[in-house]
């Protein structure tokens, strides 16, 4: 594209109604020019009396419409494929694309009437993707993930597999997860755990997500006076117990047996709640001679016999 030429323009010369190429995530809110540095060039095309913005939509975040910006004007005759290759090279040189951005890029390629062959042979390699039609369809489905779920997954750099777990949910299901995210602020791994367990419960009970959550009386955890971490832990435990009722009952027995040991406050006996490791972990803080005496009492035959029975139960 030897006919690219530099131009100087301001925001009033940009056609804000044309967002065809606005497919990459960008900062929200107005920014002052002094604190805003563009990490890449601005690309435009002449469009009658204005310019069509091709790349660099971050400039729309400027508060001052009069500030002059240096840009590069693409010729009107440039092919859509060449434009897409150029903006893709610029963006991937700046950072890795999020899965929904890949989906929007593929949708744009189809909107510009690029052939499947051109997409698979010219564009996908630039994103390090294979030409698998199923995977392409999965990426395209991600553009429909609404807020606040979209922002949550994006802010945590969620991988494709996590995005796919939440793509295609019904509106009512999105509302449930949105409420869960905003109220309890789970980590990405915990949210995935909840999603998998709830999905299994729905399958077992042949019920909707809303009915499953109502059966768990989940609103009590969202409005609990306890701190968020405690409320989230209680909800996780309730969902886990619902999915694994027999295992949960067994775990309750183990916890009661540990309570029966009457350990002091400076001691704790823990076990693997998943059941994968059949072991106990004992921690004991020793600060005074009295602490040492309690530890000596714990190692007497009667107490150790209780621990042995506890190990047999694991």
C-alpha cells in the first residue's frame, strides 16, 4: 500500500456514525490528551467531507475535539482483505486478542464479504488459529456475552474455554450469573466451579438454573450480613452438597468427629474435602508451657485412637 499518506485531523473530522471497524476493546470514559498516549498509528479513509476511522478508536476517548492528531490515510481502492490484515498485525503487535475480539473480527470479515478461503488462509494464521469451522463458530458466538459478565471475564483474562461456558445462555441465566458476580465477586476458578456444579445439578434434577438456585435459597447468601468471602464460601458449600449429597453427608460426619476431639483454639486438624487425599493435617501453635501440656495430652492413647478412627473414615 504505497499510496498511504500522512494527514493531520481533529475529532470533528471523524465520522462517529461509522463504527464498522470498532471491534477491539478500548478504554472507557473521557481522557485528557496529556495523559493519553497511543501505542499505535491511527488509520483513516477519506469519506466525502469526513474521515472514516479504520484503526485507533481510542482517539474517541479524547475530551478535546480540537486537538490535532497525526494519522495515516488509506486509499479508497485498498482491498478489504488488506485492511483487515493491516489492523490485525497492528493490534496483535500491541497485545493478545481476547476471545470475543477474535469473534468480532471474524464477523467483520464476513460482513466485508471475504470468502471462507481468504479468512482461513490469510487471516486465521495471523491469529495463530486453525481453519476449524467449529472453533470459528465458537469464537463468533462469544460476541453475544452481555455485561457485566463480559467485563468480568475480560478483566480476568479468561481463556476461551471459560468464555464458551457462558456463551449462549438464556437471558434469565445471564441475569442469575450477573447477580452472583456483582454480589459475591468470585474468582475466575470459583465461578467456573459454580457453573459446572450448577449445570450438573440442573441435569440431575432436569430443572432450570433459576429453579435450582431458588431450591438452594441462594438469595440469602447474596444479601447476607457476613462479609463477601464468607457468603461465597457458604454458597459454594450449599451447591456442592446439592451436587454430591452422599459425599457431603460423609464430610459432615468427619467435621463432627474433629469437633469431638475438642482441640484448643491454637490447634487445627484439616482434611481434603474433595476426598482425593486420605490424610489429616495437624497444625499446633506452641507459645506457652500450657500449650505444650495440651499437645502432650493430645498424644495420649485415647486421643490418638480417636484420630485413628477418623483416618479410617476418610
